[in-house]
């Protein structure tokens, strides 16, 4: 119910079963459960997204990937791919903003893809197609190339895993967070493979860790131009965007 309905119904008694449910949710919250998992949804880009423990909870800083993507000089009907879509928050937000775009959202998790499809229906987005794939594996046999590749890949270093806040470490999926000893495993793969799946002049936009900007910029020195590092709301480097050099 909205705020007006809530106050209108304040004098009404609370059903015993609802009271028990509230008590259970409070106990879970005290035990460290993230609020979004208890509520079953999280807002992203002013859109509602269903979430569960098979996907990361969308973060405000990831909206910078969407924001940067929308600022790029794309074609009128761009072909976009979202690698590791999770709840579908990036792909669906772009689909909402770019109704003429064709978007493919991939994930290695069937549970994540099922949830992402539900979120597309929830937000009435019909221009996103969901594909089970490990990185670009499902597209290696074809000749598909994209105007834009977006991703929020895992980027936490293995040694930093134990240092994460308890609600993240104990409840969110580790495989969506940790990326090898230095946290750059999937970012290296993305950069290495992206140029084979981008059109000349196409863009790569992805979220990175706060202290990875220098190494990521180094990885983008060859074959890329217009590399830009976008800071998050705390001033830390958070999104990198680069353009594939034209042939």
C-alpha cells in the first residue's frame, strides 16, 4: 500500500498471521539479512526489480553504467549486449530508455535469467532477449557484432572477500562478486573478448572496483580509444567506458 493508504488504515487491527510474519522478518533483519531480500524487490533507475539470493542486489552506483551508456553516440537502432545480467537491471533499464534498441542479456545462471525475464515482464520491456551464456560463448559460432557491450562483472579480489560487510558476504552470491586473486579475472576476459564482438567504433562500458582504474586503463591502451573513467558518488573510480578503434 502507498503512504496515504497506510495512514488511512492505521486504526484497523493487524491480523495475527501478519504480525507473526513481521516478527519473522524483524528476526531475519537482526540476523543480517539484506532488506531487499526480505522485501523481495529493489528499486533501480526508478524501476522496481524483483530480487532473491540468486542475484546481486542492484546498487545505486551501477546506475552510472546506464547513465554513461545513454550518453554515447549510438545508432538509431543499436544492438546491445549485457554480460552477466543478474536481475536484468542494466539491460531492462536500457531497454526502457531505448525502445528502438535490440538488447541481449546473458548470464551463466538459469535462476538469474528466470528472475530477469520476470523483471522484464514486470517493467513491460519487450526489446530484451535473455540468453544462457558464459561470457560470449553462445555467440562464438555466429557473426553477431554489437554497438555496445555493458557489464557489471565480478570484481572483488579473493583476499577481500572476508572483508566485505556481513550482509554482502553472508547472503549475496559469491560467484557474482569474486573474480580471482586480484579481482580482475572477468574484466580481463571482457576486454580481451569484447573487441571481437564489437563493431568498429563500438563501445564497452562496465563497472569496476574502486582501486582498479589504473590497471583497467592499461589493459585498454591497445585497440581502444576515448577511454573514460567515471567516478561514483563517493569520488571513487566506478565505471570505465572505451571505444573500439575503427578498422
